[in-house]
C-alpha cells in the first residue's frame, strides 16, 4: 500500500469539491421551485463558485445550474440597459453600448480569456468579491438589481445590494434575474485598475463617469474596488468636483478626498497605505486625461 504523507493528502483533498447534488433546470421557474425546497447554491459560470467549493468555504447540498438558461442571457438597449444575469463576460466585452462604454471596458478586464468565455456577470456580482470589477462599476452607475423568487420580484439599488465581502442582498430562494443601468448620455467614462499581473483581481480599481459642460463638471460618479469591504463610492471627491472646472488644484483636492471612508486591507499583494496611494493616483491621472481632452 502506498503511504501518502498527511500534508500531501490534505492538499489532494482540497483540490476537489465535496460531494454535492446537481440539478439543471429547463427554466427559471423550475429553478425557483427547486431553490424553495432544497438547500442549494446557484451555479452560473462557476468561475467563483467552484474554487470556493474546492476550498470547502461552501458546502451546499445541491448546485442549481442556471448557466444554460437562454432566458437569462441577453442585453436589451433603451433609455435603460437591461442585462440578463447569465450574460457572459465576453459578450459584454465585445459589445460597445452607447452611453455605457465603461461596462465594455470593465468586462474586458475581468480575469483572462478563459474566465471571460465562461463566467457570467450575475455570478460575479452575486459573489461580491471586494476586489471584483463589476460591483464598483454598477455602484458608480446607480444600477438596479432585479431579484426574483417564487413570490415575485423586487428591485434593489446597487449600493444596497452589496452588503459586505461575499455578501449580497439575496434571501434563500431568490435569484438575481437582471441588472438595469440608466444610459449615461454625454458622459466621459473609464474603468482602470492596478494589478500585480494580468488576470489578477485589482489592488485598486476606479470606475469614473463625468459630464462636462463648457469645462465645468455637471455630474460625476466615482467608485473604487479593492479598497474596502465592498465597492467604495467616493462621495467626498464627487462634492469637490461638482460645479467646478478640472484645474490642477481641484483635481488634487478631489484625489485626496477620494480616500475618505476607504479602509483598504493589507495583504501579501500590497499594504493599506499603498492602496490608498493607488486610489489617489488613479483618480488624479484619469481626471488629468479628461481635462486635457476637454
């Protein structure tokens, strides 16, 4: 008999998810019926869920695979853009939506090509990783989440939907059905993030949308990822910028104000101090580019 050292055996066990039941519904209604009866987790693309299962962070009784439901995969354009929860990252990355260019930019920076081909916007949003790309973008854009259960639907604003690290406003038996985002006409938009290597989660990332009229800031939306327990809306920086011109002094004061209320973690990838400095530099350089273009 081959004897395997305990440490190596532990690592081998950790490589595989625990045993779990699997259900693949043919419709959203069928999925909701099952979720009401059983203790289950929803599986869409699996790019976040499967690693968590492997690490035994989650041990559900069943997985409900909604990834193949065509009724949840769509992009509908109007004054409000509606995006189905199982829409793949690559679909958003390859489609330029007028008035929401920032969404294409953010989607193109999610993971790598393999992740973008399989992962879904709904799966990423509901995982709510504090360093993920979409939560900051959706918070800056004042998006609305349409949540469905057997009892009906309800709507939750993005800033209320993200409750904390890996925690969202979804009750047992509920599924994120759709994301609705108002089209931002006339806004300059950008999503930038700093990573240690390609495909990594952000050390810090910035979602910025700004509307200028004769060089004066009429509206501005600023949100960061990777610097707090969830997406960080930089309200103080927005106050500095609103109704002002993008002068060097205003840009500097806004960049300094962007860290107000942020509480970045310190880990092996970077210290809290470093992330705060990255926040300020991301906003400063982005605003300088927009000032030079106006």
